[in-house]
């Protein structure tokens, strides 16, 4: 029976080649998008799902509450870990503090081989290996990190540092970090071989940091000092209530909040973050600083997009099959007369649908492989086509095919299977207006989606163009910068670097200062403005530089003067800060005092506002000061330089000469530099990706909709062949016939435009609210969208209608 169903279904599919091809193409476009997006979602949701006790492992994070908004940090105050240990909570099985560190180099003490900038190195305690279950290849996890100057290496790192040695033979060998920190290898663990954000490779005993390298950091007793390098994992006991742990952390935070900060609405609180939340939570960074990772909201948006594209393909199928119902009426009547039941007919039509869906799925597999290459910038690095053979992915695809088969084929099967044989064979069946109405509704829905996508694409492009061309308040042309190694505290080296760069013929100006005016790295401080009895407490973003820095970036001083030197902390504030403290005239604030940690900080000037971040955000209250030397430490660690010419031809030569100086002064560190305009462009990578994806989504939605429209036009022209012939004989010209065949469909496009306009306006208006600097929602975007859809629809219909209008009427009327 099943074989007969499939055999007959295949014959019917082959008999209606044009409609079958349209259905296959429409479904394959939607399915290929669904396959790729589904693989992306599966990939991102599978991170850290393999840990035996993963559901009990949490990272403790910090949230800073203030009237200006909430800010988040993956780090915690150092004393928190010991406080949790001292509480001896039955809900906690382990408390595992760790500190991230970034050595300049590590040396094999036996061979003298040196390895630069080892990544993913942490200081931690034995409790870390009780929290995470590693496969130990050598050593004892109970004692490996008990003593100072011990290190556990991953298998990959051990083989790198000690090639040609057995793993057991590596135990007891010595390495030296930064020429000052000796460590003996006390254990080797296998690298996690599944998708994970726990990427650490070297685990140095925390007691080592306490005695040699990070004494101040790991012994920090200040509850108000939060550093992202100090992090904490906890593992809950079996059946422990996470809410109780959260409540305990909240109480600890309250106990250590400063009353004067609470009085002005500022407080800190701790939160527990599930291990599986780390990968997709944008509030906290991952340990590999992966900026290209996605978020849960982005995955939901992609799933919605995939569902829309699949639905559009299904609508094509429903429309074309119900439109063909009349042509297949006699076949159905004969089948019923010969004894076929309605149930059998439904299975017959579903079989045809399944064959088409299966053909579309096979085509989609080939398209998916191509899409993974085409969209490589959007696809996670570890996602390859091989993931499609994962059993869960295969099950998901099978379920999707069944769902699409039922969604596309069930309604047409119901419609066609209920025809009465007597009426059909006597040709007494007429087109059902209800079915025609449904086709119109579905066609309108398709074009609503297409026009919303067109409007959104145009608007996102307009906004992106606006913010990328808008002046940020400083110069970026021909300016580059590089950061000197943060562990190298030699001011003499930096001064020498600047002098040698100034001698290069391709460089116009060199400035040693803090971060560039716009960067991903910012610093801030709490400041109390004091003016007689008036006191205003707020946060201030900090910038470090001098008069040369202002000159290089063309920053404007509107009142007062620049800080005189680095020995006295003097501040230049921006105009946005004046709004915070309620002063209109810039000159009135010069000479006033800011207080921070009982230190009086004089305001000596006011500068024009400039954007330190993406123009998506407003200008923050900001203060500019000198280098703030404290012993060997200074914020003047970034070298900014302006190239002589805007002609980029000579730039590679100049950069190469700068690299030569770098290698002479900092041979242990990699040479890295950035152009200021490239840094600014990186602010908008997310919006650029959104724009590109919208363009593709729009194109696919239009293509699927037009395929469906083309199929309906074919059906309409075939049904009205005799009418067209009669009208031609009576004198109708080509334009009149084309208009006759197109006008009903154009009405649907116009109705779709009227529905899409308010939907798109509402959505885009809400989207623009997220930008402090935004363009206007122009009327021409909506007009252009409607006009574009009309033109595209006309072109699609004209391909068939002109051909039908040019047909010799004798051919269509010869049987009359």
C-alpha cells in the first residue's frame, strides 16, 4: 500500500513539473535557512553541557546598581570566597576562587626554550579541580595545588613545553614565568574535548600568587574593590536550593555596602550565573574574550527568521495546491468511484507533499554547505558541515520535514479529498470562494513579511550610514596607536620608543598618553562635586593625556586650561558633566573641587563633548587628567602617532619601521597596532551584521513570495486562456490584457503594503529608541518599499502574462 502511495505520488509530482519545481525551490530556500540556523542554535546551546555536575556549577558575578543604570562584572571582591568558606553552608559543596593572569613568557628550565604570551593561565586552589571533573593523565588532583610554586598543565600545553617526553616524565619538571616565578609541574590533565568556555590551560597554585606575583591582588581585603581578574566558581550540594545561596550572597553584599553610597542610590550585589549561561550572556565576558559569540536574544531572532522563511515556503505550497484543486477534481472523482476512501486520498496527497519536501530537503543540504561558506563571518568558528551528521541534528531535521509536510499538505489534502464524485464527474463543481479568499490572505501575508523586511533593511542601512558618518568629536584620519606591554613598567623604554618614532620620516606627531578617545577599554571613578553647600555624587569616565593629546585628536578646550603636569591630579571635565552638576556656564566650574577617597581634585578646565563609545550611546560625564604616576605605575602606556600623509601607499613602510623599534625594545611581546578609524568601525560590527543579514532575509523573502506569485499567475492565466482569446479577438491590446491579469494581484500587494507600514513603523521606532544618536524614520523609506514591491511583482507577473497575452487566440478557442 505504501509503495503504491509513493509510486502514484511520484507520477503526479512528475506530471506537474512546473508547480513541483516552484514548490521545491520555495521550500528549499526556507529549509536551507532553517538547517543552518538550527545548526547554529544547536552549536551555541551545547556549550558546557557535558560536565557531570554542570547543573550544580555556578559563577558568582557582581552587579553595580546606580541611578545611572546597572553595570555588570564577571569578577568579585577577593574577600568573598573566604567569607563563603567561613559560613560553612551546607548548600555549598565547593568554593573555587581563581585569578586570571597574563604572563609575558614561560621558560622550560631544562632546555631554556621560551614561549611568548601563554594564554589561559590562572592561579587557583585544589577546590577548582573538585568543582570541574578533569581527566587526570598524571599527578594527584587532591594535592597538586596544595603547595606554592606548583602548576598543573593541560595535555596540549605540556606537550608544547616538553616535546618528546612521556607525560609521566614531565611531572617534577620546572618552568619559569616572567623570569621570576618558578613552578614545578605537579599534574597534567586532558583538555576538554567538547564545546566549552572553560578554556584554561595552566593552573598555578594560588599560594604562588600570594607569595610572589600578585600578593596585593590575592590578599586584597577591600570589599569595595572589584576586579574582573578575581573570579569565583561554586558547586552546590546535591538537591541544594540555589535561591538560598543567592539570598546569602545578597545579604553579604548588603553587609559590606558603604552607607554613604547606599544613601545616593549606589550599591553592589552578587548573583549566581549558571555554567551554561556563560556562553550566551552578553553582560559578562568569556574567558577567551570571544567578541563574535552570539546571545540568546540573537538566537531567538534567528529562529524566528528561519520559521518565517519556512512558513513562506509552506504558504506557496498551500496556495498552489489549492489553486490546482479544480484541475485534479476529475482524478479525485474517479478514485472515489473506484473505491478510494477520503483517508486514503489524504494519505495520497500527503505522500506527494512528502516527496516534494524530501526533494527540497536534499537540495537544502547542498545549499546549506554553500551557506556555511558564504556566511562564514556570521557562523561560529567551530561549526562545520560535519555537525549536520550529529544524531540530534538529524532527528531535528526529520521532525522538521514531517512538520513541513503536514503544514503544507494537510489543508490541500482536506480540500481535495472532500469533493463529491457525482458533482465532479458531471462538471458541476465550481471554484470555492472560501479557498480563493484563503489564497488571498496567505498571499497578502507573504507580501506583508517581504515589505516589512524591505522597510527594515532600508532603515537599518540609513541608521548605520548616519552613525558611521557622524562626527564623534575628534579626528581619526591617519592616526594609529599601540599599547606597550602592561607588565613592562620602564618609563625609560617608553620615552625612548617615542623619541625613535619621532625621527621616522613617515610620522608627523607622536604622543605618549592613556587610551585613545574612543576604545573598548574604559575607566571610571566615583566623584563628589563640592561647591559650598552643594554636593553632587556621580560617576566620571576617566581619560589620561596632555596638551599634545588634545592637539593630535583635535579636542576642544572651551574654558580654563590643561593640567600642568603629572605630579598633581588636575581635571578637565566635559560639558555633559556640567549638566549632571547643574552648571550652565563652563567658566563657572573652573576652580571648583571634586572629591574622591578624601582627596581634593581641582577642576582646571572644561572640554567639548566627544563620544568615547559607539554613537548608539550618549556622551558620558567625563574627566581628563594627567598620567597619575604612582610609583612605577602610570596610565601613560599607549603611544599614539599620526602618519605624514593621507596617501596610504607609504603607510606599510612606516609601520614596518615602527615594528623594528618595537622588536628592539620589547622582543618578548607581539607587535600589535590599530588605526583609530578601524577602532570606530568595530563599534558598529553588530549593526553591520544585522544589516547584511536583513538584506539576505529580505532577498529570500521576496524570492519565495515571487515564486508563489509566479505560480499563481501561471494558474490564473491557464484558467483564463479562453477569456484572453476572446478579448484579443474583440480588440484588447497587450497592455490591457496584462493589466487585466495583474490587477487582482497588485491589489493584494497594495493591501500588504498598508498592513506592513504600521507594523514596520512600530518595530523600527522601538529599535531606534536604543540609539542616543539616531536618524529620522523617513516617509520615503516606506514609499520606496511599496514601489519596489510593486515593480518586483509586476516584473514577476509580466514574465507569464505577456506570454499568455501574445498567444494566438485560435489555439485557445479551436475546441469551441
